[in-house]
C-alpha cells in the first residue's frame, strides 16, 4: 500500500507547485475537486488491485499521467511539477529496491 502514499505525494505536487496559478471561474473551481476525487479513487482502486505485482509501478505512473491530464482541463501546470512527480516516482523505485534488499 505504499504505492498509494506515493500516488498521493505525486498528486500533492500538482497543488504545491501550482499554488499561485490556481485562479479559475467559480464553476470550474467547484468541478475540480469532484474530478480529483474520481480520478484518485479510481487510481487507488487500480493500485489496490495490482498491489505487489509487477504492474504496480506502471499503474502508479499511468495514474499520475491521468491525474495531470485531468488537472490540465482546469489549470495550467508549470513545468517543474513534472520534475517533482518524476522525483516522487524515482523515490518509489528506490524505496522498492531498498525494501527488497532488507527483506
């Protein structure tokens, strides 16, 4: 279930890196949280289904891409958001390698 933590960390990078540019109309501001919840719930369900399989890293990466695309419908994402998400995915791979070594 650590993949869910890394998914949430990657999703939070969008909010942290784009804090100042989140200005949209009232209708879009009301729709954005609902779309985020749906995307994250579906991503978490997929991660739980493929937990501890060889597909888990791919599901994590695809989930972050889908989350970014859903966010792009509402906000313009700055380039260093993607760098931060690559760092989160890299940390997930390093954590997996470290965990395999200690077990």
